[in-house]
């Protein structure tokens, strides 16, 4: 009988004044003790129960305040015995001059609700920070529409409440320090770097295009983009005597455009679907097929195929590989499109900003233009390679054949690099041994001429052979580090003691325990296929200065390699596009979102960021 009673009570609250007037006996009644007549006799008990519930605006007192030039704080004072649902809180703006970022919620409590299932709720008070991206300038009045819904512990659920408010933001947007990338000053606790890029998206189109182009140019020199250089160089070298400066540049431009268009389309699709864009391209079968293409191209450049296949399949692979290595524009464009897989591992503030703007505001044209500008920036060094290849590469002859085989070895290295994301570390060492030993063979036997240069090349081949053998031996001995393959000779790095979490409930439990102990929290989002994550683990987290800055901090790691429902829930909780992303919580259990780190950050800068974040006021 609980459900009918709740519905009656809800109806009474909504129609309170009318029903109260109808049910109340006349003031002039001569006998107050006499039995009531009519509807008052039916509604009397229910009316007395309904009087126990507060009106919605008293149960949930709401206001919105500016928290700087680019942030708004939403405040709720929740009466005793009442609670708000996190999932029912929505924030929107009708202004075309501003975009809202993902609301930043504190950890709540989990409740198994009779009607809505498992829900996160808040008691007593709630503070939600909403980032605002807008063009730099003076004061700005931001219209907001805030919808929320709550219930009383005694069983009554209020209908959704929508408040329309205007918040006056002070001037100076865009002047605050950086908070999320590898560069910038976070000492002021200003907006994150991705927020600055989001504001750039809402401003002048040409400034936006230029800013994202520069961001892509910086990404071009990171490990996740550099593997494209041997790919393109190998394709150009496959042209042999037909290579000229103009043709090489045209092939490079075709490759870069194929990569840029695919990267842009994939980013738009991923953001529109609300899916973590990296994981779309990091499935094991995708990486395996792509690595197989590189192996086929490498074997084609060696002039043979060592893998025996049926004649029809082998002929078709040979034809495809030969067409690509010969530099046909269709094949080069296809390789550029496939290479978009590589650059999706590069997560930085600019990418996060573009994808968030697409997903949250629906501005596909501007977001897509930003992604295209960034991918052209990443491809600029490749255009330089193409423009110079006609002059730098040797002409037809023994040296040209040697260079083609050298690029074939580089293709094998790219294939090993891609497969290393999805295999155990010991197996990855064995994969790296293949290009190392292939290089040794090429440098020792690849040149027939006699000269001092040939002996220098052969000495390099001997060194490559020793390294390849060390990799193979290290794999057999249990080694995992390509830079120190023999475990007994490796200098052990002191790794941080991260605690793995799988779910939002795990996170809330650990944050609550740290808060009770008055400890800060570092939360690291990582994945096996994330190149920059491995950089952070190898070069940043092992640094003594970083470890000192995290000496009294609870260290949590969310491994989102599987990209399952739990992983998606964690990423959605923080509005994260993908790893590496690092969040900091203060001893009060609240995230210091302005200090988030997106992408790789060097040790010194990270240690300073961590100290500031963990000491910053809420």
C-alpha cells in the first residue's frame, strides 16, 4: 500500500491550498468535536501527514554564484531528512556566447531507490562547480537553467524543479593560469588548460584555427606521432628513381590529408556518441590488422615474403603493398587514414576541449575545424619530410635499395610498437628483438661496396645484433623494460604504490577513507595502450622529487584498458576523454579540478603541480 499513499500525498502537496480550503471545516462550526462531513472525513488523516513535508523551495534551498571569471558554483542547502539525486541535476545555458563544461560533483552516497534503482544522492548540502568557456573580455551575465529533483526520507518524491537564474561573471576570462596541461602556470588555481582551449573555440575563428594548429605542432614531437615519419618516408622511398621534390611533397600532402580527415571524422563521431575516442581505435583486432599491414609493407621493401600463404592471397597482398610502396596516391591516402589510429593515442588539453565542445554543445563545425587544424599541425613535420625527400634520399642504385630495406626495418619497428600495447611486457621484448635483429642483418650484409663507411655501418649492425640478442634473452629471463632488457643488470626503479580501483563505488570508498585520515588523493587514469601513460610511469612517477611530493597521499589508479561499463562510468564521472588524466583531491575529499593534468608532464612540473593541488583550498 506504500505506492498509492505516496501518490496521494504527492497530489495533496501539488494541490495543497485548494484541498486544504475544501477539507477544512467552517470556522463557525458549533461543535468542533463533531464528526467531519464530506471530503474532510476522507482527507483528514492524509492532510495531517502531508503537513509533515516541507515545500520544495524549503526542502532544497538553491542559489548560483560566480566562482571567478570562468566558473559558476551551484549551491543547495538540503533540509534534514531530504536528499537530492545526482543523476537528476542538469545544467544548461541559452547563451550562444558561452559553453558549459562538465559539472564537477563531489562524492555522494549510494542509495538503492525503490523507483530509480541504484542512485547517488546528497544530504545536507551540495556544491557543484560548472566550468564556463567564453571569449576573454569584461563582465558577462550568464543565463542558466538548472533542473534538479529530490525526495524526503519518509517516502515522498518531489517532481523535477527547474530554476532560471542569471550569474554575473567578472571580467578577465582567459587571463588566468593554466591548470591541465604540461605547460602554464597553475599557481593561481585558475582554469585548466583544456578550458582555455574551449574558450578559444568560442572566439574568433582564425585565432581558434591557429591556436589548435600550434597545439598539434607540439604534439608532432611526441612518441605517439613520431612513428608516422618512417611510414611516410618508406612510402616515398618506395618510389625509387621516380622520386622528385614535387612528387614527394604531393605524396606527403595526400598522406597528411588522409590522416587529418580520418582523425577529424573519428573525433566528431566519438564525441557525438559520447564514447571514449581512444578506445574506439585500440581494439586488439584493429591493432593486429594494422600491424600486419606494416609487416607486409616491410617484407615488400625487403623484396620477398617469408610468410607462406595461398598463392592468390600472397599475390593480392604483394600487389597492394607494392602499389603503396610505389607511391600511388590512393594507397598513400589509405595509409594516412590508417595512421589516424596512431595519433588517437595523443591526448592533450586541445583534444579534450574540442571533443567536449562537440559533445556538450553540438557545435560540430567548430569542433571539427579545431580537430582538423590540430591534425594538420601534427602532420606539418611530415610535409617537411616530403618536401625534402627528393633531395635527401639517394638516387636509384645500391644505396637506394639499401635505404628501402632500412625503411622496411622501421616498418617492423612500428608494427612491434603497436602490438606492444596489447601483449604482455615479456612478449613485447621479443617483438622488439625482431626489428633489432633485422637491422643487424641489414647493416652487416646490406652493403657490398668496400669503404671506411661500410665498416662503420657494419659496426652499427654488430651493436644492433647485440641489442637484439639481449632483448630476446631478457624476454626469456622475465625482463619487461626495452631500455634495460636483462633483469639482473637493470637498475630497479622505485615505483609508486598505486591502489587499483574498478568502479565509482571503489573511488568513493577510497576518497572517503583518505578524507577521514586527512590525506589527499591522486587518481591516475591509465591504459595498457596509452603511450603517454607509460611515459608518466617510466619518467615522471619514478622521479624522487615527484615521490617526495606524494609522500602522504593516497595513490589510486583506474585502468580503463577494457573500456567496459565500469570504465565508462568512471570516465563519465569526471568528464574525461581518455588517459592519461590525473585528478587531485584535497584532505576534505573534494577534487581540485583546476589542477588536473591531461597528457604527459615532465617530473619537475608535475611535482610542483602536485604540491600546489594538494595544498590548495577547496
